[in-house]
C-alpha cells in the first residue's frame, strides 16, 4: 500500500503577520510575473506542482514534492532563491519574514486564507477571488497537478461555506472600509469632507462603496482610464477624472485614499511639499492602501501631511475582530471539517491501486470460470451466454462491495490493519495478483483428480 504522505504538500510565504508593507511590496507579483516564476520553478527547480498566491498582504508559494524531508529543504531553498531573484533581491532579504506550513497544516492555512480568516481584515471578500486567480495562473503555467488541484478546489468550497454559513463577511468588510473608518476617526463627520479616491479597480470600488455608506458626498475618483473613473463615480453621483492633474486635485481635497497600482511613487515628498504650501499648510490626510505603495513614506514628515498605510490599521481591525469573534469560531469549525475531508480523500486515494488490483483479480477469475462453465455446458446461444456472463459479473460486484467499502473506510480512518487484512485474505500483498487464487492442498475442486482444466482447456 502506498502510504499517505501529507508532508509532500507544503508552503512557504510571508504576510502582514510577519512583514511590514515595506517588505511585502518588495516581494509582490502581478499575474504576468507570477506566471513566469511558476514556469521557472517547474523547468529550473523541477517542482512538479506549484501555486503562487500574491496579494497586497501576502506572498505564498504552495508546492508538492515527492521526496523525503531533507529533499524538501533543498527544494525550499531553491524555490525561495527564485522568488527573491525574480524581484531582484538576495535570498537573505526574504528569509527573516518567512513562515512554513507542512501537510495538513498547509491545507488548513490555505482554507483559512480562502475564507478570509487570515486576512488583515477578517471577512473581506476579495481574497477568495485572488485565490481563484492564483489557481488559474498556475493552470495556465502548467504547474497544477492532482494534489494541488484537489486542495485548491476544496479551498474554494471552504471559502464559500464560511461566507454562506456565518456572518463573518456581513456588511462592507475590506481594507478600503477600514481606511474609511480611519478617516472618520480623524474628521468625525465625513459628510463635510472632500475626498479624492485615486484608483478605480476592485479595491477602489470597495473604498467607493464604503465612502458612500459613510455619507460622503464630495468625492472625486481619479484613474488612469477616464472611462473607468467615470463609471465608478457615476454610481454615486460623484465626479470621475483622469490622473493628469494630481497637484490640482490634492490642493482641493481634505482626504486622499490611494489604491492604484503603480511601479513607482505617484505622490512623492517633493510634490506634497509644494501642495501643502499651496494649501497654506491646511492639513492633508492621506491613506495609502496600495501594495506596492504609491505615496512616498517620507512624505509623512512634511508639515501638515498625515500619512497612513495598511500597517497602521491595527486598532480599527482589532475592534472589528471583537465584533465577529463568535462567527470566526464557527468558521474555524467549518475549516476543520473541510480539512478532515481532504485528509480522508487523500487516504482513500492511497488504496485505489489495491482496489484496482482486487477488482482485476476478481474479473480475471470471473472470466476464467465463465469460460470454463460455457465449455462444460456445451453449445449455447448468444442470449444464454449473456445471461451467464451477467450473473457472474453481478456476483463479483456484490462479493467485492463490502471488502472495497472496508478498504476505503479503513484508509480514511488510518486503520492500516484493515488494508493489510484484505491484502492477505485475497493474496494481493507484494507481487501482482495471480489469475486465480491459490488452492490449499487437498481442496476439492469438483473435478476428478488429474483432470483439472487450465484456462486454455
């Protein structure tokens, strides 16, 4: 029997729990870069299965290998070297921030991620879509195999079940909504504030919904694509503009929430220094929820500039988590149930070769005995032969039903003695099965001594 080896599934990564945004942004991957890295892991490192999950709050590599634990350590180092190298960084830059999960702990971690239980804001809805996107990229890169396919598809179910069966995701729950809560703490009544929303992607949409729910009326949505800016702004009666005149937009805004993707800083310290001078040092509140960040961190040193990023949300997030604690406990129970189901499925998969051998042995024996019976009967028509064949096949199916059921249940429960008993009982241990089972010495075959027939007659 091939033993279930959960340690062949593992992950290594960093997240908001282990690394600041200044570290996370160094190791974030867009879809194209993720696909290239997965191809490298397959072709250069020789990893048979891999998925890269990269979001604003985490970068994780899920891997399946077939070797021993010491081999996994070698592969882990090679994987991390490629991850760091793909971002132009040495291996030692990423090592201090990493965590590892092996076997069912890796499966459990993925399920918690997909259910948003490990998110910066518990219950945020974007993460399940991001996990599905990582799965899609791996499939297109050719790094999905039977193990990660099963595990990731089960993670989708776990995420959906948590959202359907608990209140974890009720209401507007996202990094964007926390950014708006933070602005509310600073300004009090957001209805009297003018807000500039930079970015109209999925995160920008979440911020827009939270701003609208908070009663903010004076909002300008700025985006590289004007049509997209107008689309998001138009839903709430706001104004959509291009990003061309950021200095002018900053001079007339009380608060700025940035959630746009950029390869560099859109707002640097020099620009903001000029802006606050033009505003006569009237305070400017900035929240950068983009990863990589798009507002230069040093800009927060300027007089009148109050700059926050997603690492500054801890107090609000703690309050949010307290309100959802009971739902989180229910969600954890759902996750535990789904992890147990995956373990049972993999253990059952281990006995499939034995079930196939048992079935092969029984079918071969059935075919042998049907041929023997037809020779003994003599001439038969086609219908009679079909009846005899069907009766024999039905007997085989019924006789194998309980042994196969016992094998599956024994494997699921980790009861190897059941598997070994079936192997011994049917003579299937070790070598491939014989066409017919061995006969004890002196067994009465129903055929006179010396006249036993072989399958060839």
